[in-house]
């Protein structure tokens, strides 16, 4: 629909402070262009020197987002996928570590023919190469590629990316590139007014490097008056109509409509000379209306050990938003630190909750608390959903409590356990490096007809994303099944367990994969949808029972 078969490029940078929401802004802009009939792809540049976030603590980086092809990437790719409903790949995320690794590898091979390898042109050329590669990924050439640069303008780490973009914009025709700068317009309560200086200085820094923004997205607590927008436009050399408000909102899924109301979609397509159809934002309008009219509420307990940083479970949080809308209910999350359960017991952590989700994770810290949470949910018939390590803890609890296998455990937590019901798969035994060596990416799973999982998906062969090393030990399968654990899904090639269920329970499902990674804003994941539905039914049943008791 672009007209001439040439990709257009939108670059998104940020200033003043981090965590302003560049990823959500980029994804929202992508959705506006999709609504106009354009094909869109995304690229996130991360300035850290790690090859990928796979070995970084969730407290350092937040969630590691895994793509179908097994790339461990930045959590912003989750926003891209949720808003655009397209699958990302390793092409859609690049780090400083990856770029330097590629350049150094070429230097060691002698590809540079004895030249001195420098940031300019070698590093910047590699950055530009990756921009072009994502725009034409071998399967299609996209109408628009949106490139987001992590960090803030002025950071020493991001300078090579900004320089590469400067060169890129110089080499391309003006109508082929569009620069958006996301900045902060803070409200100073003591002065009783918004302040534009942070934005002015941020844009000044960007212009010193050689980039002039075509539009500004101004993060603010409330809408900006026209006089303030005029001032920002004047001092930042941007037309006032291109100073777009990005105020705080209740739901991130209303942001595409906010940007459209501000005229951003029209500004971008006009500058890039894109031939488009009339924007169709009906689905986003319906989502906004449903989000604002949720009358019922339930509470789900989220059990994990990284609850101090909610971004560690970003995709899970968003999956509950999607599943809540699908069930016309607002899902409130109660964050349960499983280390606290280890120290003081279950106590009243689960009072008033309608379901328990056991989070993924690595390492032994907090694990016994997770196992205690499983037992509580199983014995109290509380809807339960275990993801990755959550499944493994469910198997350990069942083996200990129901099967009578004393001290059953995972060899990840206890190498000397007499009953290793969770163990390393054969391909992992001799692995010494940690980075990128897990079972990563999409794998097939055969679902047992008649199971709750089958009822959710409606099909017997599914594909879901993985990120783990340890598996259910098949040597214990018969014993587990004998006592009532149902194997509801297996990998068709390896026979490894993918899904477990309990039949004598309202809703008890554990999965070895990460379903949260495939939930979408306009299309809730089947398992999250059904889990929330079961929790809603549990809540309704309990409320009815409580009302009868009070009569």
C-alpha cells in the first residue's frame, strides 16, 4: 500500500529520563500505520554490551522476551507483538554486544583487509546493515520499519546508534525517514506549572549530535495547553502541530487512539508520502470501551520471587489484561513473594483470591514457598496455573504429597535428591556456558483430547515458546499418572512432558512453555482466558455460598 515498494523508516529516541514508554509509543505508532493498511516491522536497539538479556537478573533488566526462533530479547518486543499481533524474530532486536561481536569476528577473519577498525564507519555500518535487514527480512519487504533506540539521548552507550541514524537519514531521501523524540514535560507542584526546559535541553542534545526531530511526543501528567505546545515547538524547531501530547492513561491500549486524536498518524504518513487507506481503528475503540466498562472484579495471586520488580513478569501482567477483557472482568493482581511464604508460611496470602498463578524462574531461592503455594491451591480447590518452573513445582509437590516420594525434588535445587522428578534433559548435561543454551523458542505440543487444555485451544497440535533447561523426568511418569496426575500434552518428537492437569480439581493446569508470550491485546491467550474464566466461576460460587451463609 506504500506505493513505490520502498521501505520508509521511523526512528524513535528518548530524552530526559528512561522508562517514559518508548516501546509502547513505538508499538502504538505501528498500530496506527497497520490501521491504514501498511505492513510494519520493528527493531529495538539496546545499548548494553551483553549479547542478549538471557543471563541478566530480572531485577537488572526485567523480563526476557523469547521469540519463536529462540532469540532472548528485550521486553519491548513483547509490546510490539501484543500491539501489532505479529511475530518478532532475532532480526528485531540488536544489542551493542551483538554488533561489536559481529565486527570483531569479521576483523579476526581478516574481512577488513588490514584496515583500522573504528566506531565510524565499521560499527555504524553494522548498525545500518541491521536496519536494512529488518526492513526486508527475506520473506517480505515492509512498508514501514520502526526503529527504537534504548536509553536516553546523551548516554555514552547510545551514541553509536544515534550517529548511525544520523548517517542513515543523510543517505536516504528526506521523505523516507521520520524522527520522533519522546521526552518529559514535568509538572512542578510547588510552582504550579509544567516545565519545558527538560524537553528543550533534550532536543538541543539531539540536534548537537546531528538529528532534528520531525515530531515530539511529550509525556505529561495531563494535557498541555496550547501556549505550552507553542513554546515547545518554537524552542525545539518543530511545528506546533507536531508537538503531540502523551498524557498518563489508565490503560496503555488506549494510546493508539490518543496519538490518532493528536494527528500523529496523518503527520507521519504525509511526511513519508505514504499512500494509505482510511484508518480503521474500530477494534481499538471497542477494546477501549470494554476496558472502561468492566463491572466485575476478581483477584489472582501471582507467586514468584521477582515481585519487587513487576517488569520481571510484564507479559504475564498484560496477558491478564487481555484475558480479563475476554471475560468482561477486571483482574486485580496480588503479588506474593514466595520467599515470604518460606519464612512465615502460607498464612493469609491467599485470602480472598480466586486463583493462583505460579511464575517461571530459575534457581532454588523461593522454591519451597512455591511448592507450598501449589499445595494450598490443590488442597483448597483453588484454580491454579503453573508456568515453566510453576509446572515443575506442581510436579514436585504432587510427587511428595500424593505419591509419597519423600524429598522428591528437581536436581536444579538438590543434586542428591532420592527422587529427581525434575531433571536435566540429555542435551543439557554437558552444557557449560549459560548464554543461549536453553531450550529456546517455539516447539510443537500434542494436546490430549478431552483435557482442559484441549477445551481452551480447540486443537490437538499447538506451538508455544520455551525457555528452560530442566524437564519432567519420564522415569516417574507412570507413578505420577497412577496417583491421578494427567499428562495433557507432550512434545511429539521427544516425548517430553509439556502440560499437566488434575482431573479432580476445578481447574489445575501446569505448562512447561510460556503462554504469556503469545497473548495479544486484541486476542487473549486461550489458557489465560480459560484460567480467568475458572477463577471468575470460583469467585461467583464462593460469593453465592457466602450469601447463603449470611441468610
